[in-house]
C-alpha cells in the first residue's frame, strides 16, 4: 500500500500529464473541450479515477466516447511518466460540480430577494 503522500503525488503527476496530452498530443478536436478537474488514486495504486469537466455540456457524450476510445493510449502515456511497477487503470468520471453549483445558484436567485448593486442611488444614505 502506498502512503497518502505518495498517492497524492502520483495523482498530481497523472493530472498534469493528462492535461498536457489533451492540450498538445491528442489529434482529436474533442480533446480541446476537456478540463481535468481532479485525480484520485486508490490505496494500491491500481486504479486512478479521473474527474473531468467540459465547458459545453452538450459535448459531454462526445467527450465520454473519445475518452473511452483513447483510454489505452492515455494509460500508456501516463505509464511513461510514472515511476511505478504497473500503470494504474484509468477510470473517467464526469465531474458534476460545476453543474451543481449552477443549479444551486439558480435556486438561490429564485428564493433570495434581489439586492441593489453597490453605489445604487436610492437616496437612503
């Protein structure tokens, strides 16, 4: 089992490597829609769960398909960068954090009273 420090170090290297690959090495135009938002590596370094997001949610299914198709290539490239016995299996998971934040903000706007912008001259000073 790897220490917590080692797992975080490997996760950070995987995230950096995948970001570099998606920006410069992938020939697929769908790769430009992806942001790697986080990586978690399990205790025995066998599986890395990659959280990703995309600016346009309408591209989500296309990006999911591309990631599944490129999984072997991405694992090989990550393995070249890591100094461990076997490369972890890459599991891709859509990060719904941005969607949740937008949904919460929309709900709050509907519930909370509108506040006047700062500097509004309502005469109450």
